[in-house]
């Protein structure tokens, strides 16, 4: 009974709220990934690079911070790497998937009329379904 109520409540959450929560968590995952990759996980080093206090950086990473595009750009400059990727309406192009939860890997993908196809990877194959151009996508590891 409790599981049914839980599922009903989850389904009742508006789509924009679910997307906002997921996007926020994806951004934090990417920041954590880059923090470990570029600064050995040391918030102090990131804070020094950005001219911020360690406490401020800690609040960003450990809290529910609503990052502005400007702050994300500053973080990207400090890391020397992208945090966000932008999809376009072009039918052909590539993008890099920046993270999978608990499995931070980079993959090169090709967008074509038939969907997304992996171009190169040294990791597990990731299968994509649905259409990225409509704004919906589903990821499954195969």
C-alpha cells in the first residue's frame, strides 16, 4: 500500500519540477566529477582558483544551490572543462555525454535522423532510445 501511494505521489509531481530536480543533480554530479578530476576533490583549491571562500564552494557542492549561468561559466573556466552541454535542432552533430550517475564516463555520440549512436568509447555501451530533438530521452546500459 505504501509503495502504491509513493508511486502516485511521484506521478503527481509536475514534469517541470522533475526536470529541474534531475538537472540540478546532474550539474552537481558533474561538478563533483570535475572537482575530483581537476583538484583531487579539494574544495579549497577550487575556491582559491575562483577567488571564493571554501565555505561558499562547500555550500554550492553540498547544498541545493540554484546555479546561475554566470556561476556555471565561472566554474567551467576554473575547471577548464564544460559542465553543461546544449542540444540543438540540427539533425547531424555530436555531443559528449558528461556523466552517468555513479559511473562518470565520457562518450562521443553522433546525432542522426535515426537517433543517437555511439561514435567511440572505451567503456560499456550505452543504448539510447526516443528522440533527443523532442526533448525526451531514455538511457539504458546494455
